C-alpha cells in the first residue's frame, strides 16, 4: 500500500519547525528531507527516521523497523501529534547525520 500525500504533508507540517522540510517521491514512497539532508522515509503511511544516538536519547519508547525489505532499521515515529517534541527530535537527528556525498560527474 502506497502512502497518501495527505499523510506525507501532515508529517512535514508537524516537523517544519526543525528546518526547511521537503519530500521527494522515491520508489512509490517518499523521502523526507530537512535542509536538503535526508532524515527519513514515509512508507505505508508510517514515518521512519534514520537512527542516531541523539534520537535514541530523546525517545521514551523506541520502536525500530525497516521501511522496506533490505533497508537498515529506522526509528518508527508514531507520536505525530506532539509538534514540539518532533521539532526537537528532527533537529537533533539532522545535526548528527552526515551530509550526503555529492556524486562526481564523469
């Protein structure tokens, strides 16, 4: 089941205090970006955030799962109504994640 655009836009609205939040359709689902850095995915109307130590320290209850077969485990975020917490959580995650490497053109 593909994610609904309404769910994607709701999640992005809930985390928009963390920075410039955008999404991009990827393989039928969505990549979620903060300040041009990918921080997570939305698959099957579930919000998956890349694992970081900072994120782990902020979560009361840690739920981990892979967004798709073969993917590394991510945090499953189901407390989507707490905008203040989500902003702090995404900011901390963003700060800890490395910038994406740019691909060299041949």
